[in-house]
C-alpha cells in the first residue's frame, strides 16, 4: 500500500514520541478552530508550570467546575510587582472650603 521506508520512519517517529510520553490522536472540530487546537496542543506539550496551569484551567472549564477560592490571591502573588516595595500611601487632601 505505501512505501516501506516511509512506514518504518513513521513507526520510529511515533515510538520516539511515546518514549517522551506523547501520543498522536485525531479530533473532529470546526475548520476555524484548527489553529486554536494546534496552539493549545503545542502549549500543553511544553514542560513547565505554564503548561500545568493551562491544563488545570482547561480541565476546570470543560468540567464546569467553579473556580477555586484564592485565585485572585494566587494571581497577585505571581505579579511581577511582588517585592517591589512600592509606596502606595496617598496624601490626605481635605479639599477646598465652600460657603453653603
């Protein structure tokens, strides 16, 4: 049916993917979502905390679970301004005096 060398190359490639923990599968989706799913798959395949966070977010959205408490606090702790020692105090201004 096909080229024997090409079939062997495909099997070898898929075996290398399996060793890394990946698998190939097919989905049925709208043509307009092709780039979205490819980008999502690419991001999920990357190692690191961003992929784990994305995976958790997608799982909770798909499962319809309510967001976990403390999400805002966790986001603030991830802020690049953490530890910047900003002075956020405001001067107290009484405003102008008026006669009523």
